[in-house]
């Protein structure tokens, strides 16, 4: 059971499907991601997700559909870089979730190793400007590595704490973890 009672994955799935039928973009996004990644009690069914997405894309332009298509392409090919054009289109259309995927697609190799630091930071900066908390959290993580080279340690510390709080306020859960560690360990 969950915090508010029994967990009913089937009911949740049916409710998402009903919201999808009613035209909810958020419901469509969540349901399709559940289908793609096999989460929240659903089996992974990329073919079914693609069929639904194709139908949604025929109904009109929506940057969220570009993001979902990027996720499908990545899952089908196992190569995030092949999905970069979809993530770029989604990001340009205002889907802030796409910036993280775009940064990974264009600045990392298939093993997840950073290959283009400048490009990575440039895309994270774009995500931060668009208001994405995860991009800000990753950007702050990169900045934390510069602590020893910073002349004014107090200014640096205050900036890191402020940026992590802002990332947390924007929904980045890792920022809470990092802030907790800083306060617990007395780092920075």
C-alpha cells in the first residue's frame, strides 16, 4: 500500500488512458513514457507507444511529441545521439526536459563518457535559461569542481548554495541531496 492507501496500477493506467482520450498532453506524455520504459506497472511496448505517438503527431505540431519521439529513437537504436534532432526540436519548442537528453546526446559517447565539455555546458546553460532544474543542478555540480581555484571562497560558497536552492525550487531532487551533504559534512 502507498501513503494514501492501496496501490492500484491498473486503475492508474486506465485513468491515464482516459486522460489521453480527453486530449491531455501531460497524460499522453506520461503514458507514452511508461510504455517506452516499462514503468508504473506497464510492460515496455515501444511499437504501441510509437503507433499512439504517430496518431498524435498527425493531429498537429506539439514539441512534447518531439521529445517522446527522441525517447523512442533512443530506445530503438540504443544510441542517444541518433535522437538528438528530436530532443533539439523539443527543447526549441519549450520542453525543458529535453535539454538534459540533448546535452547527453551531443556531448557524451555511447558509454556515457563526456566527450565535449564546452558543448555540454553550453546546452546546460540553455536549459538553465529555460528554467530546467535538472540542468541547473548538473551545472552547479560542474561548478563545484572549481572550488579550489576560486579566490573568494565565501562568494563561491554563497553562489553554490543559492544555485542549489534554486535548482531544488525548480524540482531537481539531486539538489536536495547535494545541499544535505553540504550542510551535514560542512563542505564549502
